[in-house]
C-alpha cells in the first residue's frame, strides 16, 4: 500500500452513515485505491477504452426526497448496488470514500470526480451489513450488475 492508501477504515454501516450525515460531497469509489487512482485522476470507459475527465464514483449525499428517513438504508443501497465490482474487476478492488468535485458524467450517468481527497476505506463487514440491510427492505432488489454477452 502506498502512503495515500494508509487511510482510516470505516468498520460499520452506522459509522459510514454518520460520516455521510456530517459531510456533503462524499463519493464511494470501487478500485485498487487512491495510490493507484490519484496520480492519473481519471477513469477509463470499459466499453470503448476512452479516458474520462475524472474518477468514476457513486454519490453518497442523501437527497431531499428521502425526507429524514434513516441514513443507513440509503448508504447500504449505494454500497450494495456495486458490491459485485471486486469480483468483476479482480483482486485488490475495494470501496473507499472520497470527497471531490464533480466535473462531468460518465456513460452510465455516474459522476466523474476530480480533486479527490481520500477519506477512508470501507471494511468488507460494512458490505455484509449493507447486503443484510437491503435484504430487510420490503421489496426485492438486485445490484446494478451487467451480465456478459
């Protein structure tokens, strides 16, 4: 791990929800970490290979329409939707939280973030908690996973 990868670790869903409540403009990124991502400050479109104008990430800010509901299910869903990426992208891919500036949108309408400031890693146990939280909801939900051809 590089120096920029030496970050605190969020170990519970409640702890991550608290971070989201205290800070606006947080994103979760699934990758090999800031040490790999920050020097290039750009993602690549998997379909075309075209470089994009920022790091692909998912926003964590709670939207106003959520209307004071608990933050844990919100954050759980944001994690759950992309929890397949470590399997799809290979060894070393895991979630980390960053603060940055959204500059554009990627081909899946995801934010592209620059000026990324790493905040923390997300422990794998938080992903397990996110899966359990999603399973407790009234309606069935699946991750945003594409299937192969």
